[in-house]
């Protein structure tokens, strides 16, 4: 038997490595394994025993971290949006707010490609009956607020068309989200060129001539 509740399995290395780094590393390892199984095999793969076998630990570790399947699902949702928010927040400011908004669109796509195992739970319903709790929803809204703030900065600089900035933010999100969803499902073989066309179209449609 491995220490701290780990079981001898065919693949104990992920958990053994995480143990040396502490609880946060263990938590990340478990969530990444669960998200990978959910994306590959569907909601039945979120059985705690299945995840324990995958990473090489005991189910006790999962119960200690998440309390059960519902807590694990909630944690997956929060983790997906936490990483999404971090990716958007890492986009640096720019004297021209349009440049930052453009960069946020690219960061949205980069995050979806890097964290595709989380993406389905964040924006779909792969786990029947799951409804995110208050903390999870606040985490999601904090990510979206970064986009709203970027659009508001464009409006404050007189760079937007005569439209409600909130509507522009939703339209921007819907455009990029639709593109990303198509790409993740393999429907955009020339994705880079199409994204460039999309972002140019957004610029033409949403931005006005700067005020003097």
C-alpha cells in the first residue's frame, strides 16, 4: 500500500507525485483526471472509484477533498471557470482598449483549447441534473466581468457604436463562443484564418470612429 490512503494500482504515479507537493497538487490532479474522464466517457465516469483507480489513490481521498460526486462536479465547474478567469485576467492592459478586447477574444479561444476537458461542463450539461451553486456562479460571473469591463473601456473612450455596452459584450462573447464551440467539435479545419476574419468583422461591426 502507498502512504496516505493511496492504493497499489496500475498507474499510481500521478497521485504519488502530487502527494509530494501537497493538497493543492492532489486536488488539481484529481480534478484534471475527473474532467478527462468526463469528456472521454461521459457522466458515468465520475464514479469516485473510477477516478481513484485512474490516479492511483483511495476513494477516501476523494471524499475528503470533495465530499462526494456532487461536490466533485461543483469543484470541476469552479476550477474550469477559475482557470478561464486567470487566462483572461493575464491579458495585459493597452492604451487602445480595442487591442485588449481583441486579445481577450484570443485568450478565450486559447483557454478553451487548453482546457477542453472542462469546457463541456462549463457551458453544457454533460452531468444530468447538475446545477452550479452560488459560489460556482459567482466564479463564472467574475470571468465574464473581465470581458464586460473591457467593452466598457471601449465605450468610455468613444470607440463603440451607439449601442448598450452590455449588449455588445454579450454579442462579442456569443461570437467568440460560437467559433470556439465549432472548432472544438472539429468543424473549422482552417480555424486560424476564420478567427482572423471573425475578429476583423467584430472590429468593423462594433467599433466606431474614435471621438475627438
